[in-house]
C-alpha cells in the first residue's frame, strides 16, 4: 500500500513524506515529549511550535479555554528562539527518520528572511512553514490577509533558503484563493489550510474575557467544516500541494480533507485529548484503504481530490 506523498515536487531539495499525516505546529512541542508516548517515527512529518528570532515569553495567563466542540488558545508564540532550537533541538531531529519542519514567525519581512537564512542547511531541519496567520499576537494576521504582502514575504523567504517553503494561511480573509495563488506564484512549495479562527470567550462571573490576552484562536472540530470548504476551494485554485488542517480527530476526518484535494493533513487539537491522535489518524486511513481495496493514496478516483471530480 502506497501512502507516500511529496510536498515540494518542483524543488530540487524535495520533501517526501512516508504518509500524509503530520503533527501540527503548536500542539506537538518539539516532538521530544510525545516520542516517549508512541513511535513518532511512523508519522509523515512533525511541524514544531512557532519559532522566532529571539526567545518569547508569550501571552499572559489564561492561555487556553475549552469551548463547545473545540478550544481557544492564546499562547502568543512562546518559544525558545531560533538559536536555542538550532543548538538543542536540531541535533536530536537529525537522528530521526521522520522529517521535522520548523514553523517560523516574525514581525517584519526581514525577520522572516533572517530566520530562513539561519535555518538553511541546518541538519535536522527538513522544511519551513511560514506562520503568516497567527490570531493571538499583535499584527499576527497582517501578512496573511493581503495577497501582495503575503507574496512579498514568501518571495523573500524563498530567496534565502534551499529548504521547501510551506505557507500557512488564515481563514480570516475575504478571498483565500487569491492569497493562495499569490504565495504559490511567489515561490511557496505547499500551503497549509488553515490556522485557527479569531475568537473569544467571556467569564460571566468575573465579567472579563476568559483569556489573558482577551482574544485567541478557535481550533478543534468546530473549525472543520470551515477549513474543509477552504481546502476544497484552494485545491482547485493552485497547482501546489495543499495540507488540510482543522478539527481532524479521526482517520475519517482526515479522509474528508484528502477527498477535498489535500495531499496531506495536520492533526493538532486532538493531541491534547489523546497524545497518540496522530498515529490513530494514520491507522484510520490505512484501515479505510484496506477495507476499500485502495492500494495508492494518489488514486484520483478514490482518494486525493476525488470529491472534486
């Protein structure tokens, strides 16, 4: 059974995944903790938590709030910074079979370009995911909501790296297909759809916003119908691989994204409920293909993009 997928088919230094199931940024840490729970080497790829040029403390508490069919998070890009990542994490990743993609975030195009330049050629780093769509930091949606700005940022990063470049898009935009086309033409090798949706909750007892930063991003099953539609639309609009993300809890959830046109999927919030959720999703896909007698995930009539025929 062939589950392998390619996320950077046009780039000399490609990104071949053994299967389409990836761990989403911000939900899997740096992979070290979950490696103690199950065999993470069986996954297609891991996207580490958002990384900035300098260490960030993140937003004030509370940072997470449970909601019906999902959760809000307002972490604020807390991370160890790129130099600590290169020094402490990348050498471990270099010993792994599963590829690790570094999610990067900045406050200017120059910062994104500097991150790409610094990470290029680092053993253990297999690709970059540009976070241009974070809803829980100031100006976090600025680049992702404008096609021209998104394209300029993507082009700047692509010039600075030989690594595959994945751009993570926001649902908080009127025409996501326009942004997708712009970044694909500017050099993106693949697109992740979607980041969390801007949202909030209020504590009625305190009469105050429940999150310390007031606002956050909605993730989990509540997001899935929105994300699925956007994946369907963008997969028709671009000729680069699309990675579906949002509310995937089971293998059947993942298969909906694949049928909509996603080449791969990312599992995020489910990991907080079930640490081995990514592996359960992978096993669910495998079981479905066995039951349906499908031998290749690329079979257009049965899986990738079949719902668009």
